């Protein structure tokens, strides 16, 4: 499974993870060895096995995935959004990403 750290506390050795299957959140608990994940913080992308413990999904064998730096996920989302006011509230719109050719690094000719 791949997931994004939503919250973590390295001293307490705990973290909450959003999972790619969009099911229940998974929890990284103090009894899971993750000393190799120094500085684990919100926005980090990890790969892990899911261990079911009663009605709780637990992170098992986590591996930090490199090449993904999200920083403060919530702040980045808010800063990249444009708010539109409506009678029922605000609607946040986000700019469409421009496809990049993975080989050349240049903008793609066609949208995917």
C-alpha cells in the first residue's frame, strides 16, 4: 500500500496515514519499528504493508519513498487554490497541472 502521512509525532512514535485505496486511515504505532524513517512528517509518502488489528488498520514495514517533497500539504493546497464565493459558501478551484514529458522534461504536446 502507498500512503501519505497526515500527522506524525516522532517522539511519541506515532503517525496517521491516508491510504491509496481511500479506505480507513492506517496508524503507525509505537511498536512498529521505524527508526530508519528519521524526521517522518506530514506530507511524506510511504509504502507499507497493512496489518489488520481488530477494526484498526496498522502500518507494517514502512518505507519512505524518495523524490516526493510535499512540505506542508494543507498550506500548499490552500495557497494554490482560488476561492469563489457562492450563496452556499466558498468553492476552491485548483489550477490544472500541465503534463510534462518524463523523458525530456519539457511540456507535453498533448494532455493525457
